[in-house]
C-alpha cells in the first residue's frame, strides 16, 4: 500500500482496474514528489495499433475509474511507447516510488 496525498493506493487494486481495459499491453504506477506535492502517474503501454483517438478515450476512462476507486485522487495517465515499460515474468513490480529518493541519488 502507498499513501498518496492522504489516500491509500493499493497497487493490486490499480492493477485490477487497469486489467479491465483489454488494449493495455503493460503499465507502471509511478510516484514522485515535486516540492511538497505527491504526483501519481499511470504509465500505460497500449496494445500495438491503438489509434490516438482510442488512446485518448482509454486514458480518460482509466483516469476516471482510478479516481472513483481512490476517493477522487487524480491519476495522470501517460502514454508509454511500444516496448518502453519493463516486463516481469514472475510477481509483477509495477510500482516505482521515487518520493524518498535523495536528490542526486
């Protein structure tokens, strides 16, 4: 579980929502901090051949579904390029939390 702006975010719950979208090839939850503000982004690699129009529709629906499941928390849905996100054969590690990383390291 991750705490983002006072809201509990469960990566498995996020995955459950994302997997409802058949044209998602891979995804990654990316947490950063800008100043004192936590940012949560969902990087999504759409299936090959996904048009810009289909992507825009899917991104909007994903953001809405994630917000509804997480007390209105705003997820930024970002398009990743084909093959850009890592693949995992065993237990997925799709959450990257850089909020506690020291500057420069």
